[in-house]
């Protein structure tokens, strides 16, 4: 498995060099096309998702996180369109000054290169992460949870189709095998992956932070506290807190 994954990562690295040459419009066009394709491919996406759901007990709190339906796919497509409509995050001068020797020094936003994401049974994250990475000029390596294997494969297939039709290398996105061994290879892939972001439980975040040889951006697991000031509208506060705790407890 390791040799196969490393070969694929070499292709992803090469694709990352091609992405930086894409125009802003080329990136946005691919993203808009992806969003438009989601409703047309909803049957295949939902069928793959059903295969995943059949392997999980409906009483499992992760069941709702895993679930895709027409409404959620519509929301995902809308989110992709929203990202496509945003200004490019690249090429912005953040800081500029002249050094004592006369040289001009500028800090400019550029792509990171290859970003790896490790996450759990949330197939929507596959769409979300790819969208954000492409928008920011980065290639993506994904290690999703095995519970969402069929969903992630179907989503990756759709993304690869769109990339090819826009003359963008399909190696821009690499979905790692679902086996646990693949995560270990990913965490040690220095020289191929520039940064890894874990998205999930505190246990997942701790594991990635403690075992990765690749630089890690450690996200927070979330403490989901709501602070309500005594000067606030009590009735409104009750509604806000109730909604925050009961709208989607599985999340």
C-alpha cells in the first residue's frame, strides 16, 4: 500500500504546481460547474450514501452526520457557489516595506501547496475541503472515515469528472484508501504533503498532533458553550440557547 500511495502523492505534488498557474476564473468556473452537477448526480450520491448508512446503527450519534439527502446536497451546492463568488485569497499584499539596503520586501498570499485533511464520517466535508483548497490554489489529500467510504468515493468521482472536463489534473484531489494504514502513511509523508489539518473529535486531533511528521494545524474540538449576559433579553436568550443545543445534537 505504501508504494502505491507514495506514487499517487507524487502526482498530487505535480498537480499542485499546475494549480498555481490557473486563473481565478478557471477555478471559479470549475467550482460553479461542480455545484451545478450535484443535483444531476444526486441519485448516485445518495445511493452510495445509503450503502454507508446500511452499515451503521441508526441509533449511533454519527448516523446523522453521515446522512446525505436532497436538502443537504442542495445546501452543499449552495455553499460551493458561495465560495466561488468570493474574491480570490491569492496575490494580496499583506505587508510591504523597504529594507535599509534599499530592497523592497513584500508579504504576499500564496498557496501552501498540498493540504491533507483527516476527518470522520462527514461526507459533506469532502466537498467543503476540496472547494476551499481549490479556491486557495492548493491540491488536496483526503483521509475520510471508513464509515463514509462509499459516499466519499462517489463524491471524489464526481469531482474528478469536473476537473477533467475543465482541463485540470484529477490528481488535484486524492482520496486515500479507507484502511487505517493509509492514515499512518499520510502522517509521515514529508516532502509530499505540506500541511495536515485534523477535523473531528478530540481523540482524532490528539492522534494526528502526536503522530504526524508533517506540520499540523490543530483545530479545536469545540466546547459549545453559550455565554448569555445578564443585561440581555431573557426570553430571546432562552430561544437561542435551546436552538443551539437541540437543532442538531449529533453535530
